[in-house]
């Protein structure tokens, strides 16, 4: 079994997509190991997206990610990291609606920034991100 970090971003939570996304998660055979509703502050959002700190969209990204509560989950199944990335679809939700119409970002995202959900992009970032939010969870 593998674990990944999934997050419903502020637009997903405020748009009331949490229950529908959790249904999709369970139907896709993920086990929800941990879940938490939390409000990110500027420092936390900046630290989470530290790899993007030099990008031009970073200040907007931090504003977006702190605009309301997020719903964070640790998901577990075989190939959890790539299976969850596959379910959420491409970063740009506008494109997702055309190329991956059944993806979660096509369902509830809006554009390349407001894309409704997050998923770890590798097993190593999954490990880092799970520890970031759930310091008591031993991964693996
Ligand atoms: P995430 O890491 O949130 O799962 P991702 O891996 O698909 O998304 P990244 O390239 O890691 O995409 O970008 C992180 C986040 O930064 C995106 O999910 C999006 O919210 C925002 N972002 C990425 N590219 C842009 C852009 N060109 N303009 C505005 N925001 C962007």
C-alpha cells in the first residue's frame, strides 16, 4: 500500500464539493487514513508551496490558498500517488474540462490557479506533505 496527500483547496471547500469528492475517493478504492479541515495562514501556505517560491504566480497562490479553509486527507491504496494524480486531472482546470472531462478538476476547478484539489506528485513529496500536515502519522 502507498500513501498520498490530497487536499481540497479553498474553492472546493467553499463550493461545497467536499462530500462529492470524498465519494469519488471512496469509490476509487482509496482508504481515507486521516482527514482534517484547517485554515492555512500565510507562513504555512508559503512553506507548503516552497518549491514555487520564485514563480511569478507565488504571491497569488498564497493568497488563494489562505482565502478559506482547506480539507486535507491522507489517502491509501496501491499506487495511491499516481492514481490520485490521474483522478484529479491536469493542473489547468480549463484544459481539464476538455481533455479529462471526468476528472475532479474538470468537475470543480476553474483555471490554472483555482483548480480545486491538490495531490502529491511523487512518493517523496507525499512523505514530506503527510508529515507537514500530520506529524504523528508514520508513512509507509
Ligand atoms: P498541486 O501541487 O496543487 O497539486 P500541480 O502539481 O498540478 O498542483 P504545480 O505546478 O505544482 O501544479 O502548481 C501548484 C499550484 O500552483 C497549482 O495547483 C495552482 O493552484 C498554482 N499554479 C500553477 N501554475 C499556475 C499558473 N500558471 N498561474 C496561477 N497559478 C498557478
